[in-house]
C-alpha cells in the first residue's frame, strides 16, 4: 500500500514535469493595482534591504496592495509638500507670469526637496 504525503492527504495533486513530480499549486486571485514610480521604488528597496518583509508580503499576496498604498501615500505627500513649500517660499503664479525661468528653477528645487523627504519618510521606512 502506497503511503500518501500530507500534501496528498489534504487534497493536493502532482503533475509530471520532465523527470520531476511537482505539486499543482495555484496562487489565489488578486486585485489589479496601479503601481507607479513610488511603488516600484518601494519594491526595489524591500527586495534589496528588507528581503524577509518582501518575501512575507509576496507569499501572503499582500505585496501589490502594500505597493499601491505606498504609491497613494507618496503622491498625496508630494502634492501637499510642494504646495506648502511653494507658498512658504513665495513661488506664485505671479512669479510664473513675470519670470518663467526663475519659477521653473524654484519649483524644480522644491520638487527635488519634497521627493527626498517622501523617499526617506515613506519609501525607505
């Protein structure tokens, strides 16, 4: 009498793949999420610097949701930081109308600083 593995006792099946018998395992269905640049940066950070957390999120099917949440949080934070910094530093539409190059320089500087804050406080946390 052939003894069944625990996997087979629980209803699992195997299929022949070349010389090997591999278990027929299927991941549960997952929702589709929009993952932008912030989510991709978070994924790369987790993969390189937090491999255990990355693996846990991946195997529990929570990685995509986590990345989408990080993406949304980063976008909100960027928007509010840029608005607040521009207001604080007097970068207005009036400046844009009178000296476009100065406005572009100052806004690029503000966006770069806001991006550094978001990366350090959210993506690399």
